[in-house]
C-alpha cells in the first residue's frame, strides 16, 4: 500500500502513470469480484484508497500552481 509520503516524492508524470495502472487494476478486481475469483478482497479497498490519495495530491499540486501563478501575475 502506498503511503502518502511515498507519493509526495514522485513527479506528476509518475503519479499519472501509477494512477492509470491502479485504475486498470481496480477494473480487473471488479471483474474478479463479479465472477467470485477474487483472492484478496482487501486489495480492492487498498487500490481505491491509493487512487484517492493520488487524486488528492494531484489536486493539491494543481491548486498550489494556480495560487502561485495568481500571486505572480
């Protein structure tokens, strides 16, 4: 499980790549759950929370960039 400190040191591109991978994994986990082939049900929760952490971090960075741009100009 990715902790927020681990995510904060990543670049925006790395976060975007990880987000796409996690979305793909969440999609596959949903299908496994629907067909009763899910080995670790807790993984669904971990993936969802990590996706939320990444999205939160991305929005914080975007908000900070907007604020910095507004302060400069």
